[in-house]
């Protein structure tokens, strides 16, 4: 190796080291706003088709098209979600405080459900060890406190840092504007800058966009629809905290097979056990014919075959993502799984070509 080649390698290595260091430093500086920036990226990906349509109608004026699209996002999505979220937090806080002050005896719900079971099922419950009310009620109370308390706790965190929340929200909207306006150029820049073959980079970027859109439409949108249907059902029959339990149904919709039934089945049992026959039948009918079938009807329309991920992979990565990153993990988990599968598929294709 001659001196010139060795010097070029050292200079290239030094540049890569500088690039790595400055990237880590930038990530550390932007870390407090990582979550709003992440959701800004998701919003830009989801509403890019709307932006393009507005752009065509506005004669190619990108600033105005991005501003109008952002206005639609704000009034059609953000503000309604904030209003509903505030109402849910109020209901969660009220229930949590009632439990803490022992104004609500959560054990009664389970006692009514147990009494409503046939004798044979009661015997099975007793034999399984869950017929001991002290243990069962304590665990159920802890679960209820954790579920509702988590929502109430998040509300207190936001309330205690209003300035930080408003700043993060403003950063998210600001970033969404530029990501909508310059999204195609940024995507092309990132794709061309990836240290890999152009065809592979293009395939990975396409996989990222497809899985992101499918995850949002399949997990979040379908879950919100099922949660809304559940909340409406609970409101019709007069159950308290309908919005809160609708949110729980939206969360449990991530679980296959059972899903929102984890919430509406106990509610129906409670209503039937307390003599509210028609209300219980309405909850059962809505749960089976409306809430339960909404997933089967909407998911093929909204998602189709965009992800290419098996259902069990989506479940595991979604729950794992939530455990690791909170609500952001709902999207991050399946996206990582999609890139993982796409990467190994590319390697398999390359090895197949090389073998030929």
C-alpha cells in the first residue's frame, strides 16, 4: 500500500468518525423532541396523498398546500383527539380517586359476575383457585388501579409540564409542515445517502412507508373505530365512564381473537346480573355484530396486503414496542419487524442470484 492510498484511507476514516460523532451529538440535542418529531414523520407519511391532491388544486404552490393540509390535520384530527382525550382523562381521574378514597367497591362487579354464572361454571372457577374472592378482588383492584391510574398519572405529568407539552406540540406541527412540503425531496436524499446499493435502499424505504401506513390504519384507526363503537354502546345503555372504557377497548383491540371483548363481556355480565336485561342484550349484540365485525370489515379495506407481516408478528412487536417505548411503540414495533423481514428477504434474493 503506497503512502497516498494509506493517507486517503485515514482521511476517509476520520471523516466517517466525524460523521458518527456529529450524528450522535445531533440526536442528543434533539432527544427531548424525539416523540413529536416521530409523530410528525408519521403524519407527513399518512397525509402525503392529501397534500399532493391539494398541491395539484393550488397550481403547485407548495407552501399554501402544506399550510392547508396542516390546517385540515389540526381541525379534523388533532383538536377532536385533544377534546376526547381531556374527557377520558377526567373520567379516569374520577374513577381513580373514587377507588383510592374507597368510594367504589370494585369487588362488587366480580361478585355479581360470579353469581350470574351457572353452577357448573362456578364450580370450575372454584376448582381453578379463582373462586377465592379475597385474592381475585385484590388482583382485579390492582389491575383497575394500574390501568386507570396510568391514564390519570399521564394527565398529571402533562398538567405539571404544560409549557413543555405546548412546546413539543408546536414543534410537532412545525415539523409536519416542512415534512409535508419537502417530504419527497427528503426521502430521495435519505435514500441516496444510505450506504448501500440504490435498489436495496429503495426497497427498504418503500417497506418502511408501507408498514408505517398499514400499522397506523390497521392498529390505530381500526382500534379507534372499535373503541368509538364500544363507547357509543356503553353510553346508550347508561354505563358510566363510557369514553374511558371505549379507550380500553381500542387498546385491547390489538389482541387477536378476544380484543375488545375483554371489556364488553364483563360489562354485559354485570348488566344481566343486576337485572338490566335489555341493556345487557344490547351490549352483547353490539359486541358480537358491530364491534367484533368492525375489525373484519375495516382491516382488509384499510390495510390490504401492505405489511406482509403475519398477525402473530404484529401482535408481539406491537406489545413489545408498547412495553419499551409507550404509545410510540404501537408503530415502531411493527415497523422494525417489517424492516427486519424486508432486510432478510433482500439477502435471500441476493444469495439466490449469486447462486445462479
